[in-house]
């Protein structure tokens, strides 16, 4: 029995889920259901990313605590994933004690390594907001191409930036010019791990093209060391003397959620956890392409730096951006379709099928099946059992028998993609979803059945389109 870890990217708990999140994360559930069906031991894990400046700022704006804000969206996320049929073995949050305790233990070990050092650096500070700012909350012009950018990376030219290098830096919250204060922080020397990270990408030619291209670009541009700590209040406290007033930088703890969540999923079985993170396991990481470097550079660097022979990523399932009417989804501009609204109006399997069949990725895992379904429908129409039931009963019986066998096997093939409707069909036919050829005995009686999918009227589509036009 193979040990399979499937990690879905952790949505940030400062706003509702939109369809871009689902398009990027749904392949993880398909993989989990498939591997369970073929007999593998699967741990499908994820959670809500609950720390960092954006949540702290939103909490201040709403006169709430960061815990209240992140807990609200965590509950909403968990409900949406459950209604969509995401079969997580563990869905936790980074503010949970089991995650914080694991991260602190991991970092204590990491700080003992030769890859961690102290460095005094200028850190962005807004006098108006009276707070230090995360890199992405510093706005300005890119020193390389002159485009408007954030303090972590330029979307126009792709350059990796430091906030202090921006031209005319200002606060993304209040819009005022910011200053910089000297502060000492812990850094991880990712540059010293370049050969190991190069070997990782070179040994995985099966990664998606965007993952290979992004990772090689980061490596070729020269890997930069990254701060492990930050002068922020809302986060996990740094387990090191002298750093009591600092927290672990969000990027250095949220990716460790795959470890903390999987440890929770295996329960008290330490041996199972060791096997899951041992050399014989297989790991998938499922996310949008903007998260590629966090899974091909940052996570491996942390795992290597910790020095406990953790299993490095095997498969990087990195989806392209989902566009909406040809335009990029924007949460800040409210240009999005929210998952909770979809679930209130449409069947979960219909939503799943739409994103699998119409998403930005290849869908060969689904098109071949539906080509077969079209051929099966053609067979049914050609044989005309509604006629042969009166003219040739044997032919009619044979047609229906063959069609029932097709339906039984399609229910298994489609169960990773369309779990709710497949489960209904398998229950009607008294079958399991094991990944093997199915057979329904002749003469079997079906219970009362129901319509699996309801046709969506064109007027509904027109109404939804008008809603988007109103946003524009």
C-alpha cells in the first residue's frame, strides 16, 4: 500500500472563496479520490492561512480581533469545501495550537542549522498606521522597469524585490509615504541550498511546464536569502531568546501546515507519520501558479534546512489563472464569483464538472470519458429499446443489460470527478467505488431512482452575465 500525501494550497482567511480558488484546488480532491479507489493510503490535507498583516488590517477596520476575522472565514471555507465534496482527511487552520506547536518545534531545529543567521535590515514602517508593513503592503514603482508594483515582486517584469528598493514607497493601507526602521531578524540562507534546489527541479521533468519555468527562472536569477521573522503582532511567536516581540514570517510557517495537518491526520501513530514523510511516499502539491515558488523553492528549502530528511515534493500540480469573461479575477475590485453563492444556486457536481471541463488545464482525465458516454448514447439511440420492447424482447433486454453495465462502470470512473451523483448510482446498483470492472447481475431490480442533474435554463446564464456586467 503506497503512502500518498496530497496538499491543497491554504486559502487566505481574510475574504470569501472565489471560483479561482476552486479551479486551482479541485484537482487535489480528484487525485485523493482516485488514489483511495485504487487502494492507496491517502492523506489529503489543507487548511486556512490565518496570520499576517492583511488579516490584522481587516480586523482593525472592522473593530474585531484578527482571531475573530480569520475564524469567521475558516468556518466559511470549511463549509464550502464540505458542500463541494472535498474529501480532506484534515482541514485545519494556522492559528490552531497543533499547528503553532509543530511550527515552533520545527523552527527550533531549523535555527540550529548552518543555514540560519541574524541580519539587521531596514523594515517598512507606516507612521500613520503605527505598524510595520509586510512586503506586499508596500506600494511604489519598480526600480527595474518603472511599473507600479508591490514590495515583494513586480507583476510587470517579474523581478523579485525588497521594499526599500522601491521608488516612492507608500503604505497600501492609508496611501501615505512610509519610512524604514532598522530591525534584526533571522534569515534562512536559501542561496546556500541552490545546488539541492537545482537538482530537485532537474529531476522532475514531469512537473507542469509553468512550475519548471517559474522555478528555473528564480534559480537562474540568483536565489536570495529570506527573512524567517518579522516585527508583526499577529502570528506565531518566535521560539528564540531575544525575539519575544517578533513573529515567524507567514511564508515560513504556512507551508509547514502540510506537515502539521498530516501529523494530525495520522493521529497518534508516529510510525505512520514517518512513513508518510519517508522516501517511499509520494507527495502532490496542488495550487495556482502564483504559489509555485512557495512549493518548489521555499518549502524544499525549509525541509532541507531543518535537516531531518523530510520527503521533498514529487508532483507540482500548478494551475494557470482562471479568467472571468477574459478578465483576471480581482477580490479587491469585487470582480469575482463567490463560491458560497454558487453553492446556494447550483448542484455541487455541476460546479465540479464545469471547472474540470472548462478550467485552464488539460482535461484529457474527463474528455475521454465523455466521448465514451456520447458513443454509449449513440448505441442506445441506434438500438431503439423503446421500439424493440414490443418487436424483439431479447434485443431490448440485451440493449438495457449492456447500458446498465456501462452506467455501472462509468459511475466508478467518474466518482473522483462527480462524487455525489456517482455515489447515488452506485447505491442504486448496489456496487462499491473500487477501481475495478463492475458487473450488475441480470434480473436485478432497481430501487426508485431520481434525476441526477437538472438542466440550467439559458435565462439563468443571461442573468448571471448581467450581474458581471454590472460590476464592470
